[in-house]
C-alpha cells in the first residue's frame, strides 16, 4: 500500500508530501474536529513518524478512528509492530511500547511519546510491520493475533475513477464498531482506500448515532446481525438511505438478509472475517452461507477447507496460522447442495442429555416465532443433564402483550415442535435489549 517514505497515492493521482496541495477528500469525519483528509494522512499531520523511533513497538490506546487511520498510513514500513489496544487495559500491550493516544480523545496531548526529530539516516530501509489485533476479552484475557497489512487489506476494494465496468463509486461509511477491532479496522481501511468514514462514537446510544449518520449522508453501514436487528427496530431507521449493507461477526441468516432487502434498496453483503484469519471472503447473492465452489482452489481466492465440520481459512499472514498456513476458525459449517451453511461455534456446542446441541440453531428457530424480534440462547452447566439451555428474547409487539409465563410456554412448545426435546430451553426470559460486546456481538454471559 505504501510508496517511498510511506506516501500513499491519492485517488486523484496526487501524492502527499511537499508538492501536494493542502487539500484532499475527507477520510474521517467525527463532527468534533476538522475532517481528516487524504492530504493529512499523506503529510502525517499527527507527526507519528516524529514521535515513534524507526523499528519501535507502538500501542494505539483509545477510540480515535483519526489516530488509527493515521497510524496505518504513517507507521507501515516504519514501526516493527503496531498494537490496536483500543479500550482494553493498556497492560495487554507490550511493556516497551510507545503509547499513542490522539490529543483530545479523553487524554491530554502529553500522552504522546515524543522522541524528537529523526535523522535522515533513519529512513534508509523499510521495516516489516506487524499489526496486532486483540480479541475483545469478553470470555477471558484478550488474545493477540499479528497480521501483515496485506492480510488485513486483502478484501478491500479501492475506489477508482468510474472509467471501466465494475469500478465502484465512492461510499460514505458510518462507523458502528470500535476502530481498533477487526470489523472497525476494515471500515477504516476502506476509508483510507477511497471512501469516507463518519465516526459517531461520541453519540449517546444507537438511535442518536443513526440520526447523525442520516444527517451526514451515510450510504454504507457495516454491523453484526444482532446490531442490524436492533437497527431495524430503531425509530431512526426510516431516515437512513443506504446503498451498501454489510454484515459480519455472527451468522447472517436468511430471515435477516430478507428483512434488510425489504427495508433498504441496498446491496447486502455478508463478510467472513475474524481476528485470527483476517478478512477471507464476502457474499452478495442474497443467500445465507456461501457458495460451495469457494472451497475449490482458484487464483486470487483465499483457500478454504472443511476439517471435521470446522471451517479453516488459509491466512499465512496471521500469527495464529498453522504450519500449512491455515487458521482454524472454530466455526461449524455444513455443506448442503450447492451451498455451505454456518451452524454455530464449536466452542458453544454442548451435550444436553446425550445430544449435541448448537445454541445458535435454537435461537434462530426462536426468532421465527411471531412473538419474538430477537433471541440469544446460552448453555449453562447442569448436574443432571450435563448442560441446559437458557434463552433471552426481545419480544415483538405481539409478544409484548403476553405475560412472562405465557411467552415462555409458547416458545418452549414452539421449539419442542421443531427440534428434539434436548434443544428446548429450560428457561426463557424477556428483555428489552441485549448487551453487546465491543465487537458488536451479543453477549452470552
């Protein structure tokens, strides 16, 4: 991605540096500071190369998409490793790391580490940069995965002048993810490569964010399936004029894809990516799962394999890759006909009275009941059956009229009519909303 001295070619053909005009397309808009432009990135207006010694390890702390975008452009080929610490405890980063936090992002400017001016000799050779992404830590200590920039950008489609068939137009993305988690990093990278990012993380709640996106002309939005179900029932949903919808992080079910296509006149894409494997592939054909032919080797395509029912992705740029270059995703998949379907997480599958049960399968069934808008099913240990299932549901308007016992009875009967008895939740609780993890996934705690 980088040219000499870390410059990135702008999409109008100009380059940053002394000869570039002090203008450029907006890359990051946050409504609180002047937009961060492509010229700003090329010129390293945050002075990251002045503050970071060549070959150093860097920790990016805080939720600044401006800092993340600037670091990706300035520190590739300069720092030895950049750690996306974000809102995790700074202690998850390396003890020797230079800590960078954008001034004004809940921190004084003095939070920058400053090492003075670099000598001309420091820029003689490029450094191989590793980009460390952490898991959210919701199920334990955050775990790191190191990527090359190539493994992070392999699914990014740069914006180019619409001169040829297939060239795509520029988009304005709303940022719903943390910019230091894999899904957020992907949106930041898309903005660096020709789009614009609108960051509304300072807004109070989802409704206010969506209102800010609508006012800023956002036409592309990426979210987890759980977040999309929340968006569909938000009062601000009607104001959005989306042309690109992206889903990732959880199973994209057919019912949700259909609901999004009915609600928005937009292209719906579900992307398969993870902290460990990076971005592997995307599907935009309006069907859940992915075409079976993606399992076949092809030039320019990320290699996929199914081993013992689990999807493996070839990602040699990931530090979690096995000797053969493949990463175990932990996702259970099932080929049926010309399609491969996601059926759950291997780590979530439990034994209930001798039967293997996938909580994701049960919650998708519960979502089909007219009294339910959304559901999450969680396994709990039981001294009698080994495990039991418990469910939390967000009722639909129909379900809101039922008392708790009526709702639980109706849903338990519904599950029992469609799945073996071992799949029926022992308890079902109605809630107004779900708590989401920093990655936008529903919390199963």
